[in-house]
């Protein structure tokens, strides 16, 4: 009988300190996330130095807890997978150093995982991947479309030319006076509003799969300024709804076009903005109409977590990928294939 593979995942690239143990790349045995949102809220965003300090305080506790909840000892693990990048370098280093120490102390292999590969593999925790697939990654730092022809193969077909979708959400939320992180608040306001302000759609060139959200963000800011100058009162719900409609329509139309062109068997959404109710509903409807299976992980697996890192790490482990103790934080690392 094939032996089960248990991987400890560690994620500290931004403001969540997370550790998780995943069995065979598909079953979550434990999943611990210590969020700093409460503490970063008063700054209206993530302050790198504060993020690092939180990670230092939490990392050992979170790893211990992941082992305890899984009722496993380090000797029962097969490897440690840790986010190598992209992210805040100081934050990444806390997770990487903890992973190295843990791996060294317990004679385990260490594997460096790309954060976006992690977001994509969160879907493996829900259902198996069918290739070729289109992965739509929408997070605070990324808006990308990637074609995967097999495990570990990533072909970037489009990305944002300026702001990431989540970044635009957070900025618009700030303009509307909503707390950080703004995405979920804008989502809620948008869904509750009966009216929507009309904002532009950034289609870019006809064949492009790239995105752009900074023009839309400026349109929202200009709309607010103009209204204030005229002494009008802002209907935050209508602004949120108009902004969300623009983001959702562009992402949905481009994702459908890409899925058809590349004749994919499955479309998966990943990243924090994939938690957006409006976007999920729009993508679900569009792909049902097209007859293309669409899947998106539950909200807790869309935002940063370590189960997704362990899931991607398991595929890398099974493909023979190994890191070593010279591993360093790589804040700007590109998503590259580990299979050919
Ligand atoms: O993937 P993630 O947790 O961290 C990064 O790797 O960036 O994504 C965080 C981003 C934030 O910008 C947050 O506002 C956004 O995801 N987000 C949402 C929603 N939930 C989280 N954006 C829109 N609607 C949501 N419901
Ligand atoms: Zn992320």
C-alpha cells in the first residue's frame, strides 16, 4: 500500500502567520491562521516592520498548534513547505527561518513554494485538478491568468499592468471611508445597493488578457471629488456597486475568452478577491452557461493560509523538488514551472 504523505506548510508572506498539515496534498489535517488584521487596521494597511514583529511572536505557537491539532509528531511528517516569495521580505524570512530550523532539527526536506502556486493549489483541497486548466488569480498583490497543462506547469497569459484587483478594492474602500482590508466591505455595500454609478471598463487592446485597475480607481476618486465640489452627498453603496460591476465584468469576460481560446477543461479562481461574492456569482453563471466546470475554494482557503502552501508543496515533493538550508526570502520571485 502507498504510504500517506504528510507535509507541514508555513506561510508568512504578508499579514497572516499560518501553519497547516495536509495529507496527500488534498486533505487538511490541521490549519492554523493567526491574523494581524486587527492590529494593522489602525494603520489602514500592512506596515512591514509590524508584520515581521507579529510573525516572530506567533510563528512557533502556530506551528506547535498545527502539530497538536493534527496529533502528529515531527517524525511522522515527510517534508516542510514554506512560502519563498513573493511577499514582504522581512515577513517571508520569519517563516523561512522557522521552516529551516524545523527541517534541520527533525531531519526533514524543505521545499520553497511560490505564494501564487499556493493560491492555485488551494483548489486541490476541494477537488482534483483537470488539465488543461485556467487559473484566475485575484489577490491583494496579483491579478493574473495562468494556463496549466499539467501539475507544476504555469504559463502566464495575462496580468495587471498597474494595481492588483485587491489593491484597487482596498484603495476604493479607503476613499469610501471603510476599514482595512476594504475588499469584503465594498463587496457587502455593493450587493446591498439597488443603484450603481457607471464607471469605465478597462478592456485594453482587443486580444489582451492583461488587466488595469488604476484608471477605474482614479474614476472613483474623481467622482467623489466632483460630487463634493458640487455639495452633493455620496451614495457609498452606489459607488461600491458601480466599481464592483466594472471589476467583475472585465474579469469575467476576459476569463471566459481565455477559457474558450485555450479549450480548458476546468477554470479555478484563487486569491483573496476570489472571496468576493459578486465575482464568484458572475464567474459561476458565465461558466455554467459555457458548460466549463468552474471551482473556487471556500473563502477561508481563498485568503492567505498555509494549507494551500502544503498542498502545492506536496505536488512539488512528489515531483522530487527539494530546497536546502541556503533558502532565502525572494520578494519578487516569478511563478515558474517545476515540471517540463
Ligand atoms: O490573497 P490575499 O489574502 O493576500 C494576498 O496575497 O494579497 O488577498 C487579500 C486581498 C485584500 O486586498 C482584500 O481586500 C481582498 O483580498 N479581499 C476581497 C474580499 N475579501 C478579501 N476583495 C473583494 N471582495 C472580497 N470579499
Ligand atoms: Zn495571497
